[in-house]
C-alpha cells in the first residue's frame, strides 16, 4: 500500500508555491483538480514525476527542461526548485518482512538550484542546474524525521518502480502504450507486450518468483556438477562435459525461440492490420463473396427465365398456326358452306346413302312397293337410272359430305374466343417472365455497381500482402516448431545424461552431501515452479475477467462515432465485444492486452478509437491493481479526453470507485454535465482549481481578477461548480449553477 | 378424325405459291430452318406454309378478291402438296373455302387442283396486307406481337360480318 | 511494490505441503527457506546484493543438512 498525503511544489515552472492534500478518506477517495487547458495541468503532473524520479521523469534531453519559474531572470545566485511528496506505506512487501512497523510515513524531498550560465552554443539553454538533492525521510515512532537508511533510489524503485510510472502518475496518452500507443504514436507490438508483461509480472510478484526459481535451478546444476567432480571419475567427467554442452545448446535455442516469438508477435500484428484494412476496404470478404454468389445466382435465374420466356413465346408463335384461328378468320365462308350443304345432307343427297339399298332392291327383284323388278319395266329402268346417276355422283357427294362435316367441326371455333383466351394466357405468361427478367436485370445492375465500388486491385493487393505475411508467419512457425522439437530432444538427452551421471555417482560416497543439496534444490525448484504456475494461471485469468468487466462498465456499447457516420458495417466491425489479457501462446512469461470485435477477430490498436484505447489502458491499470491488491495513488491527466456522454460518466465513476486514491486533473468541459458533478459531489474528498494568471481578461483570457501579476498558476480549493476571487471566470457570476465560495483563502 | 382432305392433297402434286415479288420480305418473318425457334419474336411463323395459311385467312377476313392472272407469272412455289405439308385441319378449311367461293354448281369444286389454286390466289391477295402489318411494327413491338394483334382485329371483323 | 506477497505465501505453503513430504522434509521449513530466498532475490532486484548466489547456496546447504539430521 502507498498513499500520498501531501504534495508541495515550490518554484517549479509556473508554480510559485502550491500544496495539494489528496483525499485520504476511503469513502470519498477522489481528488479532483480542475484546470482549463493551458492552466498548468501537465506541468503539475511533471512536477510530481520529477519529485518521484528526478531528471528521468522529465521530457526531452537531460537538463534541457526548464524547472525554474518563467519570471526568473538568470543570475549567479540562482533559484531553488523543490518538490516534496509525503506518503504513507504499510510496507506490504519485503520491508514488512524486515519487521518494520506496519505503517511508515516517508517524505521524499527533491530540490535543485538553477543558476545562470553563458550558453556556448546557439541552441544551448542559458541556465544550468546545480546542487540537485534527493532525500528520503522516515518518521520515527516518536514523530521525529530521520533519513532512511536504504536511500531514495532504492525505496522509490521498490515502491514506485519507474517502469510502472503509468500506474501511479498517468498521462492517459502515455498509458495508451499498453494498448499499442496513442493516436500519433505507434509502437511495435513486442514493445507493447514487453511493457504489459513487465507490469503484470512486477505487480503480481512473478518477476521475483521467476528469478528465485532460476537461481535455485542454477545452484542445483552447480551442486550436481560439483558432485560429479567429487567422484573423480573420468567417464563421469566426460558425461558431465557433454551435459554442459547440451545445456549450452538449450540456452541458445531458448534465446532463438524468444526472438522468433517476438517476430511472430509483430508479424501477427501486421497481419491483423492487413486484415483490418481489407475488411474496411470491401466491407468484408464475406460480403464481397456474397455479392459474387448473388451475381452467379442472378445469372442462373436470368438464364432460366429467358428459357421459359422463349418457350412461352414459341407457344405464342404456334398460336399463329392454329386452325381455330384460321377458321375464325374464315367464319363467313364456314357458316355459308354449312348453310349450303346442310339441306343437301338433310335430303340425303350427300353423301349418297340410298345406293346400296336401291342396288339390293334390283338384286332381290322386288321393289318396296311390291312391283316385280325382274322383268324389264319402266319402274325397273328408272331404278337402274337412279343407280347409274348416283354412282356417277358418289365421289362428289362424299366430298361435299366431308366438307359439311369439317365445316360443322370448325364452325364451333368460328367465334375465335377459345383461341383468344388461350393466346391471352400465353401472352400473360410472357409478360410475367418479361417482368421477372427486368427485375433480374435491375438486380444485376445493382450488384454490378456494388462490385464496381470495390476496388478489385486494392483488394488483390491487400490479399497479396496478407498472403505474404501468412507465408512469413508460417516460416517463423516452422522454425519455432523445429526449435521446440530440438529443445525437447535436447531436454531428453540432458535428462538421460543426468540420469546416467546420477546413477554412476550414487556409488560415490563423497558426492552424497552434494546430492542431498541438489535434491533439496530440486524440491525448491519444484515448489517454486508450481506455485508460480498456479499464481500466474489464476491471477491472469482473474485479471482478464476483471478487465473485461471494468471495460464493459465504462464503455458498454461504445461505437466508433466516426465509423458510424462512415459505414454501419464497419462500425460493427470496430465495436469491441471482449477485452482482456492473455498469455502469449507458448510462453509463460509474456502477456498481451487484446480487444476482440463482435466477430471474434482480434483488433489491432489502429482500429481502436482514442476513447476506447484510454479506457482499455485504464481497465488494465485498475484491474491489475485490484487483482494484485496494490493500493496506490493514480494521478491521471487527460483521462476523459475523447470520451463523452455515458462513457465519460462511467469512466469517472468506475475510476472513483475502483482506484485506491484517484487524483484526477480535469478540465471544465470534462465536468460540464450534471452526471459528472454528481459523481464528484459523491466521491471527492478534496477538490482544487488551478488558475493560470496569464489567462486574465486583459491578456485575452477569461480570468476575471489578476491576483498575482507574475505569470504563475494559482491553486484554490474551489470545487467544479464553485468560484472565488482567484479562479472566477467570465460568466460564472451569472451562471446560476455556480456558487461563490465565501471563505476565499489566500492562494497557495 | 379421318385424313380425308390431307390425303386428297397428298395424292397429287400441286405447288403452294406465294408472290415472287414478296419472297424476300416473307422470308424475314419465317423461321430460318426447321427447329430454329430461338427468334420467334422477329420470325413468328414456323414455316412458310403457316405464313401462306395466315395470308389466306387474312384475305378471307378482309373479303379480298383472289389474285387473278397467270399464277406462273407472279407466283413462286415454295413446296408441293405431295410432300404432305398440309395437315388435315388446314386441308379441310381449304376445301370449305373452295365450296364457299366456287359454289356447288361447278363440279370442279371438289378437285384438289382447283382447291389449291384458289388457296394460292387468296394467299397472294392476303400476302401484301400481312406484310404491311408486319413491316409497320411500332417501336418495341415485335413482329410476333404485331401478327397476333392483327389476327385478333381480323377475327373481330370476320365474326361481326358473319 | 509487491503487494501480492500474501497470495504468494499462501500458494507456496500449499505446494510445499504437497511436495515436501515426498522428500521427507518438513513443509514449514521449506516455506521459510523459500521465503527467505525470495526475499533476498527481491532485495537484489531493487538493488544488487553482493554475493547473493553464495548466500543462497549456503541457505540450501544448511537446510539440507538440517533435514537429513532430522531424518
């Protein structure tokens, strides 16, 4: 545990003298320092970092950052800059094991004097710093302060390691390094992994675990070697040399494996970026392929519709040859013929039906009337005449009878209705198919234009790049696999040699003690490795879940606003569905923060927007502190940048509820909405307002009163909706949401 | 149904004739070869005999006089009846038309030669009308549409008259 | 700044409880030995400790001899 009790800054850049007492109330742990942009927020953060880490905590080249007040005119006497940080720790670490009292108060004092110097080159500053001092005082039980025996560097490195600075004094822009850098700064993936892994290992105590196990393992080998030597057995010595050689090769392979893992991580990231680009480029490969599929389907349907249409048109063409239609055009003639021939049919003239009967009469020799027809008579002659005439006309009459028959048949179609109905049906079928074909054509044009929008060349390029990266990835993977196989083989060899050596050595009395030592060391290694594995496994899993929960409660359903405007589909792709921390494949010592989109693809940092990156980094910091039970301050600048609405409110709320001692530097616009004000009222145990005198109305700003005519930044106790003589800005007096703080103190 | 009339026409060889001067125009509306049904929109008639029959029906519906003069002077034979091109339905219709136009008094009314000759002359009379209709297709109307449309209008006319 | 020591200690106790009996060693002395080494290592991490390897070697030797005497 470490909590800051007081920060005092004297003569640091724009600060004359400023004192901050962060809240120490566990129920209201939040400290808010309100400051408009350009009022000295970042300088305040630098002052704290300098106080903790000295020169290392300042930007730029060593010595180039001017610590002294702007108003100071270089003189030989110089001016002293001082930062003092009073903090309390319960020594929840090694110090506790040393039997120190539970809570220790420390005061870290750092001071430096700036004096004038003639610049020897044009770009050199006209000052230099002398007498830099850092002192760590520890409060004795009797209340007196004595210098700490361990010294500043060691205790600070112990309590606030430089590599974990973002956990305690966070510039949200820099904290984004945990997730691949901020907007303007891209970092190699293996660097990100290194930074993340270091934080995880340091805060979970894995680092010390690992080095302990490593050291005991190395001692174990020493014992073993010494034991062999003690036997004075030449053969064994030979085997021992062989074993040493095998171990040397194992070390080499381990190193190569690590290098390859880093390279793999970077290639992986480039691949993820490439895939992201490709997805953005064409919506998604799936959509592209779906369009192509639709095109193929459309072609098939069109082909079928065209065939059906051709067949329907053939029906129509056949209608032109139907006899019903021809008969209906010849309706007049058909009716006329019917009328002409029907009487002839009715009177028996067509066809000649009486001929067989009359012939039979002649053959039998008796007429129906009873007259004898055997002898020649007039009657018989007449009948013979009828037979002759009828025989002569038979073909003609039969023909006409057939004509009547045909005319009667065709007459039924003469109105043409049946034909017209059928033709209508055929025509409708053609029209329906015409419409279908039209629709299909329209759809095809749509698909074509969508496909036209996709730049095939770019898609091909992106695919090509991905292909190349995939190839190099698989090459690295092959190397890793072969190294792993070699490692396995060597480990086997080494085990066998160890076994051989041990077996031979057991007979040697002198080696027994060393063997015992080795055995003890082996046991220690076993305990350490297993405890390590379990802690790592469980706590990294806890951290993973914790991060996702924190991220979710801060940024649930956050869309990339820009992308929404751009394209809904892309927005969904950019929506973060799950975040967390995962161990890098195949190695137990490295971790990586990830954000998966809704389709389960890991998003490269370039695809994650500014707000989400900050929140992701914050989830990591808060989650890791929680899981490792680290109690420490979180001095954070620009935390709410890029956020708005519920995300901003949630980020503030979760930070206030989760961090042990959140000290937030916020702008007026961060605190614009009532939700944030409510949170500050609920959680803040201390509030401050920082006001730059250079923002006075006379100088084009909106600060109403000039309290100090030097170019300094003043701190007052005003909360987010309060103002006083020091910090009042134009319009606040008229704003009914703001109140004047009466007990206006002298500026500190 | 018996094949009385188709047998009658098949029994002897008579040429089916269309006006020689219209030969090119006619061929534009008839399928190029048997089985060529890919382009029925612009070539609505499957065979020349179908075009020929349509011309006869047109002439009747429009009450046109059979074309006179020596057929060999203006006609071009495209097929002969003994090739069995005329089915019984069409053959019966031709026989009916012969009776209607020639009358019962002329004993030749049942002769295939006379029936075919009359049909050829009627076809020659209807042919220019059919061609005119087909050639004057408005934009976006195909010859098939035009022929069907023409058939309908003729139908109404013929039905009203009868 | 390791605040996780309680957890580490608990885990080492658990593992020592399972593994130490196989070596016929008292688990508590194993825990003490390990925490002693871890502590030295932690100090070394913050500021290099001179002769740390020798110190740890001696700790292991002493522990091994003590254990064999108990047996």
